[in-house]
C-alpha cells in the first residue's frame, strides 16, 4: 500500500495543472483500488489540505468556497480516484445537511471537526427494502424517557467502515426522521463490503443499529422532515459533487485514451491515425465539454440560490454520470488489453462510473424526474404523483 | 419566474407571487389559497426544497430548522402568512403537538 505525499493533495487543491502531483496520486489510486482501502491518515490529509466541506461558511469552520470552486475541486479529485472523491462527497453531504438543518449545538459540535478531517461522517439511508424508494425505510426510533433508541440495518454505506459518525434516516412516530449516531457506541455493528464492482477503496459497509441509545439532541430536524428536507439537502449536495467528479473522471479517461492511441503503433500505423479512433476521441471531447457545461450551469444556479438549482443539479448529475460511463467504456476499448489489465486506470474508472449511474438517483429515475421538468416547462398538467413530498424518493 | 434583482424591495403581494411560482411548478392545477398541496399529492420529491429555496430567495427571509412545521407551508395561504410573520420579525408559532404532524 503506497502512501501519498500529503503535499500532493495540497498541490492538487492549489494548482489544477500540477501534472506531477496528478500522475503520482493516480498511481496511488490504482493501488488503493487493488487493496480495497484508502491509506490511514488520508482523511486527515484531506482536511489539512482544506479539501473537506470547504463550501461551508467561515462561521461553521469552512472556507466559504463557491459552488463552482467546490465543483472544480471535485472534478480534479474525481479525475484521480472515485473513492477519494467520495470522501469529499459524503463529508460534504452530511456537513450540508447539518449546516442547513442542524441546531447551533449540532453545528458547533460537528462542523469544524468535519472540515478539519478530525471526524469522518457517513450517510446511511439505504436498506434492503428501501433503495430508490427511501420512504420505505423501516429503521425505527423509539422514545425512551428523553432518549431515542434506534433499531435497523443500513446497507451500502460508503466509508461506513471508517466513519466516526453516521447521519441515519429512520422513522419516528411513523414519520421520516434523521439522527446522528456515533460509530463505536454500544449496538453499532459494522460489516465491511469487499469485492463490489467499483468504488472498491471507499470502505463501503453494511451497518446494523441494535438498540442504539441516543440523546434527543442528536435528532436532526423534526420528525416528518428527515427525508424531504434533511436527506433531500444531503442528496442534492451529493449529486452536485458527484456530477463534477464524473466530469473529471470522463476528462481523465479521454486524456488517457488520447495519450495511449497517439503513442501506440502497430504495423507502422499509430492508433490515432485511424479515423475511427479519432472519431471516438471526438465524441468523448464533445461529451466531456457538455457535461462540464451542465455542471457549471448547476453551480451558477446554486450560487444564485434559485429553486432551479435542484433540478439543474439532477440534470448535471445524470448527464455527467452517463458521460463518465460512455467515455470510460470507449477508453477501455481504445486501450485494448492495456485497458483491461490489472491496475488499469481506465478499467477502474469504467467500474466506478457504472456505480455513479446508480447512486444518488438511478438513471431511469432521474429520467422520469426530468420528464416531469419537461412537462412543467411547457406548462402541461401532469398526473398527480399520488404521494406527498415527505414520502417521495428524493430524486 | 423572474427573480428579484438585488436592491429592489421584495414584492409585497406575497400571495400572488407564490401563486405564480406554484403555477409554474404545477402547471394546469388551480390551487386555492387553502388547498393543501401536500395532502393532494401534487408535491413531488424535489418540491419541498424548491419551495424553501424560492421563499428564501424571493422574499428574502431565512428558513431555519425551527420553522420546519408543515403548518407553515401546507397551503398558499399559510405560506403567505409565514412570510409575513418572518418579515415582521416575529417568531413563527409552533403548535404544541410539534411540527410535521399530518
Ligand atoms: C458502491 C455503493 C455505494 C453506496 N453508498 C451509499 C451510501 O453512502 N449511503 C446510502 O444510503 N446508500 C448508498 N448506496 C446505495 C445506493 O444509493 C442504492 O443502491 C441506490 O439508491 C439504488 O437502490 P437499490 O440498489 O435498492 O436499487 P433499486 O431501488 O432496487 O433500483 C434498481 C433499478 O430499478 C429501477 N428503478 C427502481 N425504482 C424505479 C422507479 N421509481 N422508476 C424507474 N425505475 C426504477 C432502476 O433501473 C434502478 O437502477 C451505495 C451503493 C453502492 C453500490
């Protein structure tokens, strides 16, 4: 397991064009994917480099980074390693939800520590019977005196293995409610997942909460608002950073495909001398530019604070994830066996990209949502959704 | 919906502005001031946060965790009253039963 020089992260944060830092970090990332873990101390290193929850306002410990600056950062990280970018995504999701809907006490207790990387957060919503349809979660909070007691099993929690604190979606009095749960406490049982298709270094875990006792102050927002507002805010933020990460991943795949095809010669002909090869690169170029433009549009509406920010982010995430999947697939094709070899970066991106088409809103579900937007835009009534805002899946 | 250029006074006719926003989000559905759009099933999953963002940006009021009570938002009339209360700087009332009751 190779450890990155902490200065490479700082250089990446400061200078997007620092090729040496990028190349070194990418080589580490292939290694992390193989051993299926991130090096110890990396989270702290990300915090030291100012890369965690950097968009939080200064009063919550952040640097007040603009949406487009945060996005650019995530594109750079996404172009190195999806698991690394996931740390920034998940920490950012929980920080955004707390910054938006936490109490002063919750913010003061957690946000500065999340920014510094002293504590790592994970987001635990998915269950066996509730993936796309998060309103079906069965994890339950019961009142016991002034405390709450949590029972339930969450699946597929990114960074769940190494997180210090979980933001958990459950039900309280039958309504969606969110709570903060400390890892390592009595009744918290973490079961690491290994060998999944992608995001292999992301310390994914299934997490069981077996009668975990919490003080009432660890509830985030009133019951009834856990899904529509708290989880909604977290997922919206997650979609935004994933979108940029996917645009970065697609950009790296295009770069690696261009370099490889320009260098490889067979029978006296360079691969890039074939028109069909250049056409594939050209498709990638247009797709990457389009994904970046949509990410930028989402960043602008977020900066303006318009309601369109939410749907612009859905569109950006959908398109960027699809672009990452398409361009990484073409890159694997253009690299041939080299793209399929162990330790191949494009192979890793290909596997990771497929997963980004599922998380934070599966592709088909985003398409249905965008169909609603088309109907809205053209002022056509659509059938009532037949569900309440508090019950609908948040994408 | 045109957003208020910064510097302009916020719109006074809150109900009409809200109705225009709803007209855009739920085209073809004619909402009365007292219709409960959450209960009617018109509101979809992004809507709750779109409404928060619209109210904050358009009327320049902050919505905080203390304001999360469906009774503040479930009808055009209630949302209008909420905006007026916020603007007047008054603490927004919470029912004894706690927020979010349906
Ligand atoms: C590597 C990895 C990391 C993850 N990290 C996290 C995490 O940190 N926290 C967390 O809470 N979860 C996490 N997840 C879970 C992830 O969010 C879910 O897998 C995702 O929400 C989809 O849910 P599901 O797997 O149950 O699929 P399902 O909901 O069963 O959907 C499967 C497919 O059915 C179709 N479909 C489902 N519903 C609809 C619909 N309404 N309309 C049209 N088509 C539909 C779509 O094609 C969809 O792709 C992670 C998953 C993976 C693989």
